[in-house]
């Protein structure tokens, strides 16, 4: 063996007319550049939006989600196959660059241990991993055929092309090793395999001829692929990275945009002209992986809504040459139908699942805004809820309760009477006006009282925060409510807000700051966990019930609060909650968000019943919730599905109150609200 | 065709029952936490007019008689694309239907020639249901009550009106001008306005006239009738045991007790 310090190989061995390669590079780069230029021209037609602030955080996102592929990895099989291809190509690109530095720039780096370890061994292994990845992708696409994928000739063509490029690469490597009797051949184990297999079958001359032909084929394939890629979903190599860099830095709950009603020419969006450049980039960033649709609760129960197809259909429109951006897209395809727009629960599962940070849900809300505000076209029961919000300040038309009925027999003051109150307990319409939830706010108020918190409510001065109006698409009504509520809160100089409704919580935390309302906002689970932590509450008689916890979308996915409610379950039962098959950021919606609790879903397409199935599968006695909408949706769902099992839905505050209350002398008075039936 | 639609602002009739209070001294409902809304049958009347205009063309003028705040219900009518709006300012809270009819008639005459006046069949606050008929009398035109729609007629200067009756419906043809009281029907469910139109409704002109400008004496607001007493009815149950030695005697005593009760009713 020679000295490893001298190890290298001859670049462009057996190749003549090298000038042809450089000549071919010109049209290749030009074609690819033109493809990218065409996409950029489309993005430039979008509205303005600033997505370049806080560059360090953005670079961090690119490292996490583009380079390390953290979101792609969430699904093991497709995640690993993609990582193999992705990292394989990164290494192969670096190796090709090394050749360029050596040959074109004349800097001798392709030598010695670097040549052996990196240029031969690592490159060879990663090339093989990429081949395995392509094989796994092929098996998935052509044999397993999951419904979430999009089956196009283009997608198949890409796989075939990558396979051809990689395999031709191994062939030329193998024939070069065999024909030159390369002493370092063993450092390229897979290339060496080809060499070993060829030696008994082919003469050196035959190998040289085959090498020459395959080398040019390899080159043409690779150049062709580079030129073609920007016109296919392979553009995602650039667009997805860009999309991750320019993604939303705020939580999902802060994703809806404010409208400038004075200046807006059109309210909401019904044509490409309404979208920002970032929305248009979203369309091009899509890799057609289908994870958004695979997690969409509406799609899963058989509705037509498919976030993937919304993005792909809009992309198709954006790619019509010299397309008319002012033309309405509403109703042009099934995915863009009015029906689909009214099936979204705004749960954000699609946004959370997207490996490349596409924001599907806000586009649905933008379209709803158009339908509601420009077209006055929305489902009648949603319309009734909004009319009720407008005239009565709450969406529950026909409720027999007032905002303060739930306080009967409790020591709860209003802000007007308790000027020393430090905490505003925001009850929310769902808490005050729906009988089942009144028990929740009673438990919460009693816990706060027991912990010695100086709190008060707004009582009759409380109004809907506007969450249902905003999600249904009536931004005008939302803005009015936001301004009114902020005025009320500021009049009482409110600083700290505790609420048992994640929708109100999200609105205060993420949306009122858009209108100048800034408060310290807690979901009751966070605040109660804090009180327990400070020793102000203790669970003396924990329950022995088996409890599972249902993450409310607007608490978990939209705001990242997962630990506090689980802590309360743990405190109340001395056991960690049982996790359902879908929980935390992957949780499955109750079906009630986005104004959907005001719609009567078809009996065979109810999201809450699918969630009830998951709950019942845990065999828990109690499903703990932290949201008044989840409470009613899941009670309905479980009642429809449970058979003769006795599975209860309870709020985390009720669980904690039970565990705290039994030890104290105030037991019993907590249920007086049940006796105050409406007098009609 | 010129259509005038009368619109009344009332206290939200859908507030929870236990939130509803009356002021027995002033003999009126307390505002409390309730909001002021458009009377639903007036909304049906406006919807009927809008549908007629969509099919046949014409002009819609909305008119209301009430305090300054009643501007809100007229703005809503403008948001739904009523062409004009007139508010006759009247601060008397419990003006009787005759006074309201006289005031509206004076206002309508001042607006100009009309072909049809559409009013809701009754209001969700007092439920008197008299204003429409009295208004026709004041304007000296015919009145068709409980109509569910308005259709054009082949004859000029006439309309067809379908009205609900106890036993079904009637289709009447009438010369214009006339007054029609509108009831609710699945075809005249009020639409909601487009937000853009709501925004623009605040920029549209809205005419306000005082009672004095119309020559109406505000002191006559309750000359037709006034509310003598106002209270929320209480459901009372009394339990009484009928005694008797035998079952027959008990039944006999029970029958007497029932007939006594019926006589005293």
C-alpha cells in the first residue's frame, strides 16, 4: 500500500472534450435561473408584508426546520427517507464542490486523509443512503400509496431522475476504480462493489467505454435535473427554505392579520391579488407531502376541506401565464368551494404539521372574511350567532341566563364594586351563559377565593371578545368588540386577566395587542398551577379516577400551553393524565372552534365524535378539558359514542376544586347554581 | 314604485326572562342590560320591500318615529340598501299607536307620493298591532294586513298581495297607494348587510324632522290610550285538599269547587 498522505484520484479520468461540459452548464444555469425568476415575478405581484425582522431567530428556524428537518422527522418513515435523500444530496453537492475547487480553481485539497475519509468514504456512504431513501420513497409512492400524497407524473419523474443520477454515479465510480486499479477503491465501499462485480464480466476496454458513455449520461441527467427542478416541486429546495426563513415568528394564535378598514379596497380575499408575497411564496413552497390534510379534523371525518388542495389549487392559479390575479378563486375547485371554507375549525393542525411553515388556515379565514363582509354569505346559524354577538354581546342566542347568574350564593364582586381587585376573572360567554360551564366558573371562583386572590368580574359589562366573529370572518365586528372591551378594561385599569376560555385567552394575549390592549393574561390552568406552586392551594383528597386530558387547540397548538393543565390533573389525581393517540401539538380538535360550534354538522361527519372515540379508547373515567367549547362539544360527542360506559367531561378547575374542597368546611355550597332554574 | 317602510326600534325581546324588569310607576319596561334592536316584523317588511325592488325596481324610503337613538335602526336599513331614511324625532317613550300613526302619516306625506307603505304586523315590545291599520286610516288608503309577500300586478297602478288567514292564505289585488302589514315567512327572512355597506351607511344622508315641523302636538302622545298599570304576571299555585267522608262526597265537593272557580273567573 502506498502512503495515505498521497491518496487522491485523477479528476476527469477517461473524459475528453471537457469544454462541452462547461458549454452545457450555460443553458442549464440559464434555464434554472429563468424558472426561479418566473416564481419571483409572481411573488412580486403580492401585497407588501414584512417578514425579514429578527434575522437571528429566522436563521435559527432555518437551521431547525430546513437543515435538521425537525418537523419532517415527526413522521418516522417519510422523515427518515427524506433526510437520507436530503443529507445525501448535501454531501454530494459538497463533494462536487471539492472537485471544482481542486480542478477548476487549481487548489489541491482532494488529497490524503481528507480525500479518503470525506471525498471517498463519506460521500460514497451518503450517496448510498440517498439511494435507499429514493427506494423507500418509491415503495411508499408506488406500493403503499397513502392518500395524503399527490400522484403526479412529475413526482414519479423526480424519483426516477434522482435514482438514475445516483446509480449512474455509482457505475462510473465503480468502473473507474476497476479500470484504474485504484489502490484506494476500498474507501468507496459501494463504488468498490460495482468494481468487484464488473471485473469478472467486463474487460478494461469495455469498462472504459461504458464509463465514458455513462459519465456523459450522468452529466446530462444531472444538468437536466438542475434545469428542470425550478419548474417542479423540487423548487422546494429553494422555496421551502425561503419560506421557513420568512415564517411567522409569533404563535399560531397570532396569525390573523388586521384590516385597515379606511384603506382596504376589498375586505377579505377572494382573488390572488389580495394575497401578500409571503402567501404566494407559501404556494410555491408546498412539497405536496399532504401532512396538513392528513391531520385536518374536518377532512378526517369525511368533509371536503383539504388544506393541501387549497394551497395546490391556488398555486395552480398563480402559475397561469399572465394570469388574471383579480379573478375570484372562490368556488373554482372543490377545495376552494364555499362549502369547504365553512368546514374549518381553525384548529391550526395544518399549520402545525407543515414541515415548511406554510400557513393554510389564515387563507381560509381571509376567504371567509370576503364571503362575510363583501358577500354577506355565511351559514344561517353562524349568521344568527353573529347577529346575537352584535346585538347582545354574546353568541348564544336564546340563553336564559344573564352574565351574573352563575355567581348565585358565591362571594363574587364586579370590578365596579371591587376597586382593589388585582385580577380580573374574565368569565366569557361560554362560561356564563351555558349551564354546564357555569359549574366550571363556580369552581374556579371558589378556588381563587380559597387561595386568597383579590379578584372581580366585569359582570354585565363583559362582552364577547370577538373570537367567533374574527374566525367566522366578520373582522369589522371583531374590531368593534375589541375596541369596546379594551375601553372597558382600561377604564378599570385592568392589568392581570385570568380566563377559563382559551379563545378569550388567545384574543387577549395575541390579538388585542394589535389594537393597543396589553395585559398579563393567564389561562385558568396556568394561574391555578401557579397558586398550587405557591402553596396557596393544596389537594388534600385527590381523586382516584383515571383521567385523560384533551388539549384545547387555542391553548395548546395556538399558544404552546401544554404543561399547566396536565400539572393540575396530576395534582388532582396524583397521577399523570393518560395520553390519547393524538395529544399536545398533535391534538385533535373538539370540532367547536372557528365558529363551528354554531353549525349543525351532518350526523355522519362530526368531529367531536371522532375525538370521543379517541377519548373512549383510553378507557379513562374522566376526560379533563380547559375550554367551554370543548366541554359542550365533547359531552355531545361522548354521549353519542359511549354506549353504557360512564365517561365524564370535567374541566381541570372542577377536578382541582373537588380535590381541594372536600378537605374544607365550605363543601356543599358549591352546587347551588343547579337549583336556580330559570323562572319563565 | 315608491315604497315606504316603517321601522320601529324596540328593546331586545330576547333578553333572559329573569333580566326583564318593568318600572311600574312609569309603566314602561326598564332598559336594564338589554340592547335596542330593530323590531323583527319591521325587518321582514324591509326584506319584502328589498325583494320587490330587486325584481321590479323602484325606491325604498325607511322611516322611523322615535328618539335620536332610533337612528341606529335606520342606519341598518341604509346598510341593507334602503335609498333614503327619515327619522321623526319623538322622545315620548310610550306614545300610543294612534299618535305614532298620525306622526308617520305626516312624515310620509312630507316625503312625497308613495305607492305602498310596508309596516311590520306588530312590534315585539307592546304587541298592539294597531299602527298599520291606523296609518292607512290617516293616509286614507286601503290596508291589507298579515301579508307575506308583495307581487306586481298586470294592471297598472295595482299590486298583488298574499296574506295569511286563519284557514290558509288569500291572494288579493289592490290599487295603489295602500298600506300593507307584513308578517314573517320563510321567504322574507331578513338578510344581513355586507360590511362594506354597513361602513358606507354611516356616510349616507339621513333626514331628521321634529314633531313641530310636521305640525304634531307632542302632548297628544297618549290621548288615544295610556297604560294604566304594568306588571310582570306571577304564576301562582294554590294547593287545596278536598275533604269528604266517602269517595263520592269527595268527587261531589271537587265538582262544586271547580264550578265555583269557573264562575269567579
